[in-house]
C-alpha cells in the first residue's frame, strides 16, 4: 500500500468521524431538554457512587485502587515537564486504556483460545500470549492518535511518554481492581489482597515509591516486573525518539522501540512464568536485569527526552512569548514562575500554567508541525467558563449526599436515632461521625473527592469540590441549628456570622484564620515580603483645627505608592487604542472598550456617577443607590462584556470617536486585567464598588479587577 492510498484512507476515516462528531454536537442544540436530562443523570450517578462508598465494601475497595492509580498518574504528569497535552487529554488516554485496551486484549485472548483450545492458566497462555497481547495493545491509543490526530506531528517527547503512561495506568487500574475484588478472602482482608502464603506481599503500593505498583516476591526476591505504565511509557518514548529522528538516522532507528517492546514483553513473561518457563529464557531475563533495571532505563530516557525537547524549543525561543526574567526556556524556570504565581498571585496561577504549556505547543508546531498541525493551533483556555455552574450544582449534590449518608449510617447501625429522628438530627450525626475519624481518614476522603472530580472538571473546580464536600460534615452542628431555628438567619449579624463561618470552613486552615487572624496575616506578609494594600483614600475630619498629618493649608506629603496599580496608572483617554467595539457574526454590536493597552494587558473602563444622587421628584429619594449603580455599571456590564468577548465576538471595529488603529480580536482575548476609572468618590460608593468587584473576582478568578475614584 503506497503512501497516497494510506493518506486517503486516513483522511476519509477522520473526516467521517469528524462529521459524526459535529452531528452529535448539534443534537443538544436542537433538543435542549437532552442537556438537562444528561446533567441530572450525571449528578444522580455521582450521588449513587458516593452513597455506595458508605453501603458497599467493594465500592471502597474501588476508590482505594483509583486513588493509587491517580497517584501514579500525577507522578507521570509532574515528571513530563515538556508536555503539551492538557490534563483532560491525558485523562482520555487513561480512559481508553480502560474502555478500549482491556476489551481488545480480552477478545484477542478469547480468539486465540477459541482457535487452539487450552485454558488461560496454561503456561503458554499466561507467560507467552498474555504478555505479548497486553504490551502491544496498550500502545493502541497512542497509535490511533498518531494516525488520526491533526497535531500528532507536533508532539513533544514527553507527550509520547505521557500518552503511554496514561494508557498503562488505565489498564493497570482495572487489572488491580479485579485482583482486589477476587482476592477478598480472610488472608486478603487481614494481610493485603496481594499477600501469598510463601512469597509474602507481591504487589507493592508505597507512597514514597516512584511509580508504585511493582510486582516482586518479598521473601528472597530474585525477579520483578515494573508496573504497566512504566513499560508502556518507555516503549512510547522510544517510538517518539524514532519518529523525530528518523530523517537523520534513517528508518533503522525504529529498531529502538522494537527492542524496548521486546524487553517489556520479556520482563512481563519472565515474571508470569518464573516457575515454569525454560531455563534459557530465564537466563536471558537475568541478562537484562530480571526487571530491576527497567524503571531506571526509562527515567534516563525521559531525562534525555526533556533535554532534547528544551534544546529544540530554545532554537525558536525568539518566536515564543517569554517573561522579562527568562533568558532561556527550561523546566526549572517554568516551575519557579508557577510557584511564584501560586504564592504571590494565586488568581493567575492557572494562566501561568496554561501559558507555559501553550508556548511549548506553539514551539513544537513551528519546529516539527506539518500544515495540519499548524492549522489547528489550540487557543489558550485562560478561564474556566463552567466554574460557577459546577458550584451551583454542587450545592444540590451535597445536600443529597448528606441525606443518603445519614440513612446509610442508620442502616448500618453506626448512628442510633430515636423515634423522634429528624432531618436536622442527621447533620448532628454526620458531624459526630466526622469528628470520630482520624486525620488520615479525613485526608483520604479529601483526596478521593479531589481526584474523582479532577477527571471531569479542571484543577480549581475540583479543589473547590473537595473542600466543599468536607465542609458539610465538619459544619453539621451549625447547619442543624439553622434548620431547627431558621430565625437565626434573619438578623444581619447572625446571617453574616453564618456566611463567614461557612466561607472559612471551605478554606484550608480556616480555623487558624479564625483564631490567628491579624497575627497570621502579618506573619505571612513578612514571610512573603509583601506589603498590604494601601487604605482607601477617604478624607478624615480635622482634629483640633489641624489635619491628622501635616499643617493646615499644606498638602500632605505622601510617600511614593507601592501599589502596582498606581505605578502603571494611565488615564483612559491616553490609552493607545480607544473606542474598540466588538461585533458578532451578524455584524451586531456587542459593546465597546473605552481604552485598551495591549502591551501591558489592561482594559480601561470610564464610568460616570454624576446622576447617582439625583432625587426622584415623586419619591423624594435617590433614583438609584450606590450598590444598584455599581452592580449595573461594573458587575453586570463587565460580565456581559467578558462573555461576549470569549464566546460571541468574531471581530473588532472602531467607534466614531475611537482611534483609527485598533487591535484584533485575538490580540485582546488574552488580556486579563480591567481598570475602572470612576469620576465619583464617597465611602458608600467605595463600599458598593468593592462588593461588585468581589462578585466579578469570584466568577472570573483568572481576571484582575481594580478601580480608581475621582478620575475626571
């Protein structure tokens, strides 16, 4: 089969699959009710799963194995520093290891036994056919991606390793879960599911081990095999090296992944048949290290891949976005930038991570991408559009979890309820159960909720899910009091106290914040060498005919402001671009920006509060309160503007009063900072504006919002 025929077949299959995908994507738009049914079904399924953790031991067993597999996944994700894959794409490779590799492997073994007979416990099946089928089919997800993906030519070497590791993790998850379920006798429950009478513990899941899950006899070990992720990642990385350097080293370089695959099969077969295979075969296994050198070889190969990846990226660094502190692209500098963002400016942490990954993807597209890869450059996802929706649905989910948890505890006899049992009593019982748990058990529940949610949503929503999940049982007594006496929430002070307590219970170390308060804040400021934000410039009354500072009639001499917002202050009318309007696919206006600074990444918005205190002639009261004004002018309009910018806008154009030269839509989509300039100033207006900006910060955590008062 020639190359042209192969290309036509590949393109035809891919085009047909994309057409089916687009057709399926259009179905929810035609029938919106299906989206509602799907969302309800997802929440109910997740709810039943959580309830099963209380009711069924096998469900808890499944969660334990999932946590171990997630831990291996996290190790692989952190080590592959030059990756361009997102976490969601990596999770898809893991799901393919479960939903595709396992059935194909099972069908292969069933087909072989159907043709030649025999049993799966036979030596030739267990030690020959099974290792060959498993090690080859675990590469199937990567092969499909290389064959049909438009950006396969722009993969980094870390992407190859990560794809192989994720596929192996999914396969190992189901394999080890089956072992845990089947080996649940008295020995398994007492000493561990992988304990043998003569060999001791044969499967090792250790927290301090890199790539845990190795298979080794504990008493006088002479042979072992590493976990499935290591084998598959090593072969996949070898394939990546061959693909990248085949033009320099000819097609003979594909001997490398072939030898690595043979080595993986050899290790796997030698371990499965260590007591029944011929002596010559075991001798060959001894020559290759009896499985003890496989992981070290993979780590050396991964280190080589990282060096080659970053060396190649630095060849095109002049075409990539870099910060002022970066001279070269290297993994250490990227890690420092991420930690600095996490510690000093947490709202920009996800953007920094996405920027580092996106510029690597751009660099590899420039270096190795074919026309297909260049044409499908992925845009940077700077914010999570469904964060607010996830949080809203989460509240309903947690209420249902609490109800089922209370009933489950009742059925299992863990909570003794009297005949007068009530809804509020379940919250009391829930906190009593939570308080009895050890620190390790609470941590396991927290990690389980976080890792489970991370498969479906991004990092920050998953973290919010986890802390919200544990805040409900930890606040059970307070919730029960509110249910018994709803009037407690009617008074402003109790309502504020309840909201503050609930907010602090969601924050890690919330109790320390309650107790430490000001002392903890000062300690953190000293540790991070940061100064607190300056107090609002509110005029004070004179004291004894003098100003609080300075002589009367003399302006107070202020020290230069340390606030970054003051250092780069520019009046909106001095911005390089003014009057930039967004428009949709029908050429309709979607709103405009008063001023834009593309170089510094700032949107300027001028707001007028001249008519704020105007008295209505009929009511004798102001036409709108400061809070109504800021909610409409700051919160609602900015929210609509951001949504239109990211979803509906197709281009930019100038307004009649705008500048002739304006930036393109792609130039301003990456801007994440708004500076409002308001001509009014009063304590009430400042408080109302802060409330509105806090709502924006909550819904758009990747954006920064600031405001200046008294700007004419």
